[in-house]
């Protein structure tokens, strides 16, 4: 862990219900920030303005009468930078450190007239005394201005949003696969190539500990584990064997077929089967499962000569997050003119490296004994 010269001044937010206005966070959220107390005093990031007063109180306590010389803005997104104005009002002499894109985006949120700026680029350093920060740009992980800071003496990587997770630090004291996966794939998942580029930069650094802007710090086995997961997630590889069965059912009949297929897969020894009712499950969790497994079954009722809205929305989010390299089975339902399968195929055609199993299963209303052979064939194809 960092020495006494580097103090944690972040906050845990248990009042928030939706992160970024859309992701459920039942365990809250942490906004992480640190201060380096050396010959020069440097603060790394602020927090969401809703927790700004708590943050400033923590900072004042850590400073013990000193004043910050620098404030590094790793990421302009408001959950990290919206207390910057509060910070500058209290410490007007602090120099704001960022790259050219940082200051361009800050202008969208703040009036920076009269604020002293230090513009840095890849590889630049900021000497503080015994500590030195070296800046590592991480564009589109997941905003264009994102910048990590490597502290050379203690070998710490302040990694911005990378390696973060949902949940407050006092609720999830360790890096949690499920919440880290849900966080990464929903927020950063689209930008796999950019994450790979940053991982290559990180491989050239001697890192004792990673300090992300959300969630716990990572070192030792936990860091090695997180790096392994990021390598899988950012290359869109299959994380674990299993099948996600995601369904959008109008009157319960499509749901019954999905449940029957799940039973068949369990009986055939499938290592993991997850049923997701898209009308009720956390959409972010369903999306994370679609990335976790190599095989997904999409089951949907026909609706207004098209597709049930919950399935349409799910496919929209998969495409937006760059979902790829997966095998997909289809189950459609329609009482007189099934169209769901056609629409799902059209949506999948716009995604990369998606293999659709043939034939699709077509139901007309409630699943019947005559539909079981088609469901059995689909189960066999998924197990092949």
C-alpha cells in the first residue's frame, strides 16, 4: 500500500441509486482521490459534486494546514471532476494539471479564467520532491482525455477509470469479479483496442499497486487477476464456458420455452446456464453475461410485426458495446406471423464475428410436444 506520504481522500457514496443515470449500484459507489504530501503537494482528482463537502473535509484533514500546489485531472467526467470548482474556490493558487484534451473538455463544465494550467503530454514528468509523477495517456478508456499517472518512487499507477468497479470501498473491500465485469463491459467495453494499447504501456512499467478512480486498490495476486480479466475482456475472448438464455416474453410462452431449453442444457451437463428475463433483470448484468459466455440464446416474441422492445433494446446495447466473437441460437414466437427471428438476424448481421446456429426454433403460441425436437436439437448444437 502507499506510504504515509500518499493519503487517500476519496469518498463512499451510498446515496446514489443509478450510476451515470442508468446503472444500478445497490452497493453504492466510491469516488477515489489521493494527495501526495512532499516538497510540493499534489492532489489527484476530485469527486462527484454531490459528495464535494465530504471530500474537501477529508482533504483539509490530510493537508494539516498545508496548501496544494497541483491538482491533476485524470478524467473530466463529472463523477471525478465536478468538485474541481469547489476545490479551486478553496485553494485558488493550485495549478491544474492535464493534457490538451483535458482543458478542452473542462471548458465544457467550468469557467477556467485566471486558473493557472500545466499542460502535459505522454511521458512528461512532474517532480514533487521524493516523488515524481510520469503521465501515461489513455485515450478512449473511456473518454478522449483520460490520463494515468505513474508515481516512480513507490511504483504506483493511478489508473483513472481502468480497473475500477461498481460498489463503495466499504461495501466491497476487495476487487469483485462480478461488479468489475459489469462495470468494465458496460462502461469501457466498446473500447477493447484502446484498452489493449494501455495494457501494453502498463507492461513496460514496474507496478507495485494500481489505484483506480472507483473501487479498491490492487496489488499482488489481486492485480495479476485483474490484469488477466482485462486481457480477456478487452479482446472479446470467452471468459467462461456456459450459455446465457435471454428472453423477452409477451404472455409467458416464450419464457416457458427458454426455461425448457435451460433444463435440457442442464441435463446435458452444460457447466453454467443463466436465464435472463430482459423485462425484469438488470440490463447491465444481462449484457455482462453475454460477454462472459461464448454462447447466447435469444428468445423473443413477435410484437407489432417486429420484435419485443426489451429484446430490441438488448440487441441495441450489445452492438453499442462492440459485442462480437459469439455463437447465437434463436427462438422466435408468433401466433400467426412470426417475425422476431428475422428481425434478430438483421440486428446480429451488423455485429462482428457472430455465428447464428441453424435452424432457428419457431413457436406459434405455447410450446407443444411437437416443438421439443427442435429445442433438443438447439441444445445439442449449443453443447457441440
